[in-house]
């Protein structure tokens, strides 16, 4: 047996073991009585995330049996439901404080959002020529809109954020967190509507964020992107969340070759450690028949944009010219202790 064949066989064993473990966890998760925060829910989803984290370059969901692909679709739905319930749980806790925004650290992943916000701010600054956008839309903001809060509080301090969510109760919880903050109560706007019903209003935004769990089904995700592409302003930026490797069992995937018609993909960030989501940054074409936009050439200094971070894992950046660089990134997993403890003094 050749070394190449041996390595191939070993990779197949790794993938088969991985899929078997994920399917077993799916069986346990799907049999839970509730996905509301609890020790059982926390334990199973933590194990699922850690199972999907290790890089698996040869993993291809399209080559797996239909049964496994169906499990993946169901698992993404369950992850989305559990994530929404977790955010709702902590949004309710935060609303019980006199100044909710001064107590965001009770959310177990708050520090990760701080690091993510810093990263996203650096990315936006690069593609907006260091100018602060006037308005940003976040589609699928949920009951605990931490991305918007972190960016608005720490980085884009003059920007207005319009947070869209189809769930009225989610927006009610989110807006309640702003009531005693004189600044964010005016710059954080909450709109309870289906983004598919928003048309010309989308042209006012310099940047649109699309949450990972908006459009859990592939067709629905593409429909949302097509809608944004139709009504966003030419030259505006779209930031999306995707997944790579075994992480596709946790979040939907954006196919940058097919799903972003009307946009130019600027960069794709694939994590190689404990960051779950890939990040896709794209620009709305300036015309219906655009020429390829000329971006600055990528060289070794391109990673300097994010290099100053004090982080502890690595991420792969794939640029449009197929160059790639590893950069220091952040660790969004800090799953220790009791996540559901009310930590108020």
C-alpha cells in the first residue's frame, strides 16, 4: 500500500468516526424534552461544538449519504433554536438590571463578542477607507444583539444601527436593554419585520450584516441574499456568516461561487481552530453588468490589519486572488462553569 493510499484511508476513518459521533449527539439532542438552557442542553451542545471544531480538510458534506445530510439539516435547525433560547434567557436576566448594558459580562460569551467586534471593525475600516458608516443594518439581530451593541459602543460610535428581526418578542427584549443608555437608545433602532418585505429602505445602509441563522434552509438563504442584492446600494458591503469542514453541521454554508450573485467577494475567513463561523465579506456591484473591481494587491502586509490582537487561535484568510495567510484570531469558546448561573451580586 502506498503512503498516499494509507493517508487517504486514515482520513476516511477519521471522517467516518466524526460523522458517527455527530449522528449520535444528534440522536441525544433530538430526544431532549426542551432546548431551553439547562445542564443537559449545555453539555450536549458543548460536546457537539468541540466535536466539529478540529480542522477536517477532506470533509465534504455533499459526498455523505443522504441520511447524514438530512441529519445535518435537522441539527442546524436544533442549534438555531437552542441559540435563540439561550440569548432570550440571558436577555431576560440582563433586563432585570437597572443598567443592562453595564452588565453584559453575565453572558458567558461576551468577551468573545468583544474580540469579534474588534475584528469586524478592522475589516470594515479597510473596505470603507477608514470612514465610519452612517447606517448599518443587522438582519436577524435576535433578543440579545451583541454584535450591534459592541460595534456601536466600542468602535462605530457615530453610526446608527437598524436591527431587523421578524420576531416581535425578540425585538421587544432587545430594545428593553437600551432604555437607560442615553446614547444607544437613540442609535440602536429595532424593526420587527421580515427583511423580504424591506425594499428601497435597504439602499440607505453602507453595510448589511446577515446573521448566520437567517435562512437555515439553503434555498431560503439564497433568496434573502438575492433580495439584499436587489435593493442594497451599489458599493455597499455585505457581511455573512458561513461554515467550513465539520462545522457545516452547526451552521448553513455560503457558496461564494453560486450564492452571491450581484456581489464581488472581497475575502473569506475560514477558522482553523476554535472559531466556529467563517466570515464572508462581499461588495454590491456598481452596475448590473459589472467589470471585476480592482482591489489592492494582497501581500504579506495584508495580515497586519488584524495582527495586533492578543488572541490564542488561528484563522485562514482566503483572498480573491487565492492567496492565503494565517493570522492570529480569537477564541469564541469559553465553555466552563455554569453558563446559566445568575451572576448578579
